């Protein structure tokens, strides 16, 4: 193996490149400049990504809380409806108030990760024509887009929420808090403060944006007991996949398996694998799995898939 191709110069793609330098990764990015798809400050549950890249993350104490609306059952159902369009009882809002450790990445994390690589910008990657070329490909593009590239039929329905992230600066603030908001009277699902950065997450099933960002930022600040006069530099970022919802597990696994065995494509990241529960910290483990399949255990991916199918009675 002389090289590996990585499609996408976001966090997942650059992490793979950094961990697989010995494979001479070539990075391809459709956008004309380095993307930064994380409109909020990058906050992790562990220091794993920083440790593996040699980039120091800062450990802080995070206070997580819930805006009490009616009662625990009603709050859980309302919150799940807001973030997923469905009333469920298994959402994290049931975890209650707690204090946790979090690790904060540098504000220039993406730029720092990219500095060692010459990135091919502005050209869509030719997935279909690479079949049979023998070059392993790590794809970080969303699964629906990869299905289109590979002409996968029939294409399943992908359920997800549109939304917006509103961010702002808070004067005289150095705090780390996260407040989940079940009350349907508020459009946002979660309000976070990281240092002096306010982040307001607004999932919407129809992608509409019916109030100005500054008004929403002030509403969120009031819920946290912060004088809106201290809020400045308000901006909004539209997100297509603010929340992805589970799909048929058999279809998901079958597509990933086919993409790997027939096209030599390894999917990496939450949207590429369409795993709603995947957190950014899991990416280190997933890159190591791909590295093992590529460098140490020939055909181990196919054997792993066969073992899974046998266990499931398929």
C-alpha cells in the first residue's frame, strides 16, 4: 500500500490523516477552503483526540442541568419531540443534574490539524471510478451522499432534523455549563456556555428560521440569568444535520459492508456511518479499527462481518 485517500478535511478526516501519516494520506475536500463544520466551541468528554495528535486540550468542570417544565416524564417526552420529532423516554435528559469533566480544544484546532498536509481543494472525489484501483479510501461524507455516489438502490429514507446554532460572546464570563430545555415555548433544545462563548442549539423539522438570532440569544441568556446587555457578536449558522435519527440497522450495516468490500471505502464519522449515538471521542477508536483492517489483518473486515451475520442468524 503506497497511499490512502481521505475524503473530507473536517475533524474526522484530519484526525484520520494525523493518525495514519505512515500511509501517506492524500486529502480531498470539495470546498475551496478548509471547512470548519463545528459552529460551537469543540468540547470533548475525554482528551483522547488531543492526546493522539499531541495537541493539548484544557480540562474544565462542566455543570449540566435541565430547565424544569412540568415533571420528569413530561420533560423527557417534550425534549425528545423537540430534538427528534418523536416522543421517547430514553433521552439523556433523564440523567438529571450533574457535574462532569470536559476537555476544551484550542479554537484553531482544525487549522492546527491541517497544517502538515497539502489538501486537494475544490474537486468532488470520483468514488465510482476508483473501484478496482486498489487505493483504500476513508470517506467522511454523509451516508446519503455516498449512496448517491455509488448509485446504491434502493436508497432508504434518512430521517434528520434541520436546525441552527446561534453563537455569541458574553462579557465578563468564564463558565462551563449546559442547560437542556424541554419547554416547547422555547425553540432551542440546549444552551451551552464554554468560557465566554454562548451556544444556542435550535433543531427544526422544516428548517425554518422565524426569529432573528439576536432575539433567540437574548432569550437563552435570560434562561441562564444573564443580562442580555452583556451579549455581543451574535451570529447564526444553518446546519442540515443538526440531529440525525436512527435508520434500519440491517440496511446501515449492509451498505457499509458493501462500500468497503466492493469499493475499498471505509466510512468514518457520525454522518458517514449514520450512528446517532457516536460522539467525537469515539473517532480515535474507529480510526484504529480502520488502520488494523488496512495494515495488519488481511480480509479481517469481511471476517468480522461474517461473524456478525452468524451471531444474528443471517
